[in-house]
C-alpha cells in the first residue's frame, strides 16, 4: 500500500470546480494585486479567527517579519521563542538584527515550556513569540500574564494552527498579533506561498497594511521602510474558496488522530503518542515518538508509508545561530524531540484501512509479537 504523508491531489479532486472557478474569476478580472478578492479573504479569515482585522501577506514567514517590523524590532532587542519550530520563526527575528532567545519545550505538547520563560526575560526583551506547533495552541494564559507584567508584545506563530482553540479562544486572537501561513501543506493551503496576519488592534492593522506595500502612504511617499509582503489575489481567492471546507477537514484530521490513538493503544506499541492539552487541536501533524526513529522511518518508507521529521535540528543548534554560543545539551527536550519525533499521515482523506496499515507497519517494525507496555500519554 502506498500512503503519502499528505495527499493534496485527493483534496483538490473533491473541490476542483470551486477552486477552478475562484481562480477563473481572478483571471477574468485581471485584478491580481490586492483588490476585492484579498479584501474578502482578509474579512473571512479575521472572522474565522475571531479577530477584528486581517492583513493578507505573501507568506507565514513574511507575516512574522512584518509584525516584528511593526514593533520596530532590531539590533539590541531580544525576542523570546521556542527552539523547536520551523526555521521561519527564528529567521524573522534574526533578519531584523534582533536576538532570538530560545526556550526549551514541554515534551508532552512540543510547545514552549512556559515555566522557563520568566528566567529569560531581560531589560532587552521586547516580544514573546510562541509557536502553536503541530496544530495545538501553546499555553497562552501564563504567556499573556508575563507579557502584561513586563510590557511585552505577543506574536502568535499560528502557521500550523488555523482554527485551533485554547480555552475556547481561537489561535491568533489571544496575542497582540496572530500569524497564519497558507503554504500548501498547512491545513488551509493556497496555490503557492501566502499568509495572513490577524489582530484586534486597528492602529497596528493599519501600520501592517502600509508596511506590506513598501511602507508607502500615500502612494510614493514613505515614512517607513516596508517591503513587498502582499497577498496575491489568486491565492486569496483559493483560500476563500477552501475556507468553508476547513472545519470538515479539521474534523476528519481529529477523527484520524483518535483512530491512531486507539489503534496504537490496542497494539500496545512502545510508541509515544501526541498529548492533547487544549480543547481544539487541529492536527496539522500527528507526531509520534520513538527512540529508534531513523530506522523506523526507513522501514516505513519501504512499506510505502510517508513520514517526516519535524524537525531534525532545534534552532539553538543551527549553524547560523552558532554565534549565540548555546551548547548542545542546553535545551534537552528540544534536542530529544529532534531525535525522536516522527510525523505520520493524518490528512483528512486518510481512511480506516490506510490508518490500520500505518499502525500495522509500525507494529511490524517494533516486533509486536511480544507486546510491550505502551508509553503513557502523560
Ligand atoms: C510554515 C511555517 C511558517 C512559515 O510559513 P511560510 O508560509 O512557509 O512562510 C512559520 N512558522 C511555522 C511554525 C510554520 O510551520
């Protein structure tokens, strides 16, 4: 059986007419830069996220960068974030000349360990940038309390978490800003690179709109230096066309996650399962742990099962951040996750027999003949 990590062709087949029509409308209008399709998408994503404002941008990476620019973050400033994330989170900070300050993760959720943030706050700290990894919102209450206490801005990296909830609040609506990515492998993917910032702050929203168009206001007059961070109309139209399906896709991912939980527990495999700590985990990824991760991945490949390591190297050990002087061993849970974690297929169209095949294949690898007690879900 051949099961990819993600099957975007299956999704496209189910909504082909709607997506093609949306793209066709933009082509007929020949209105490619901002305009009505971008406005519509911004309103829809803001509403979906329970936020007042949406600002369409060119990618999730540029969303993070623009938010940091809007706060005038630069050399001498420190931004606290997690070491276990996609590079864009840390890259946005470093590109502006600011210093990323990496915090270890909670090994159960893979999100920033909030108990370790306070110790990293200094006079130079300006921003806390939590990441809602794999589709689960970080523990935001303590983060917001610390931010309030120290006068810090909070930028949520919600690239993997559109529609996820924390205590009934949508990802992106809790901090000062929320950043989404519509990269094709995210739960709501565009037809290329695209992203969105949401905020409840009207002044900051306006600043971002200016920044995404080279800082121009009015046209050809620049009080600030921005960039070309605009969301393309074609991507906006596709995102708007797909948004009405997002909740059913999320429900299917959650169903698949539950099915895996059950199958793994029944098989009593020595595999670590994802912990659900908030009320709406949207499972952009279903990530298991194994102390024999690399051989397991090679075995699954032979069985035709797609998987991926998110992420093999934590940020504090990346060559480009060697100048920070953080040694191996400094953030042990991030380093352990980088050695043990493996994402397996959880995409909405994955069916029961495919999920069973994935679990059976993993069982075959670990030698399920002699059952071993399952790791606790903590
Ligand atoms: C995908 C992702 C980004 C960047 O989004 P792009 O649209 O690919 O630029 C940032 N942070 C995290 C955690 C991501 O997963």
